């Protein structure tokens, strides 16, 4: 069964063949609106095929200000997105060059930067100073 042959642009309403939308990097050719990308799609557009290796993937919940309802929202998003935080970090290659890379996935807390995101960015930057 074939699904999702076409998508409708959320901005201009143009109906676009899905494979053309993907070939245009998830951008509507009619109005220039950017479609949503999860971290896997974004990485596939940037890094060399099969070169990404995730680092710092185990994040422990941390809520320094005890924000009401935050733990429940956090747990719900983990179950929905299968992510532990808004950023995925790792090492990869871009045009055969070793890099450290972080990609925000807006499905998790709309990509907002909390304590864990900051920690993962810091660890990624520190690791990037050394040869992989």
C-alpha cells in the first residue's frame, strides 16, 4: 500500500509530490516554507552516509527550578519521540572530514535549551578539541 504520495504546504496550501518535496530538502518550491525535519532526516542531509555515531546519549532528568508539571511533560515526550532530550550529539564525517555535530530535534520541547542540552553541547565542544 502506497501512502504519502503528496503533501500539502502548511503555509501556502500548495499540493506537492512528496518525493519532490524531499528532493528539495523539505522546502516548498512555491513559497519557500521549510517543512519539519527530525534529527535523522537532518543528519542524512549533512553527514556522510552511515558515518554518524551518537555520543552522550544517556541523559538523566534534571529540573533545577522544580518547574510544576515538567517531569510529566518530559516523560511524555520521551515516550512520544524516543529521544531523551532536544539535541542529539555525535561524531561523524562530512566530505570525509571528522566532525563533532549536534542536531536539535524540535519534536522535543520545541528544541528549547535546558540544562541537559547545554551539558551535551559543552561535552561535544570539549571532545571536538581532540582528534577523533
